[in-house]
C-alpha cells in the first residue's frame, strides 16, 4: 500500500476506532476518563470562537497535501 492509501484507510475509520481501538481494551475506561476534560475543552474552544473549525473535506485535503510532500 502507498502512504496515501494507508491514510485514506485510516481516515475512513470511525473516530472512536482511530482514538481507542489500538489501545488495550482494559484501559478503555481510563482513556475515556482522560479524554473527557480534553473533549470539553475543545468543545468550549469551538463555541467561544477561540478556534476555527475546518470542514471535513478541507481537512482531508490538507492531510493529503501534507502526506504527499
């Protein structure tokens, strides 16, 4: 597989699989405990305008350009 094919496959996975599936299932509760404050912080950053969201297609295009370099 090419790097672009691997990236396409990985990005095609559900977000939960990308974040947690490769970790030990026994640690799942611990991982969730760590991610909750981070998820809340990120949500608040978007809601208050501290960060700008990027449409999914634009984000994927940016990743593809970065991988192609």
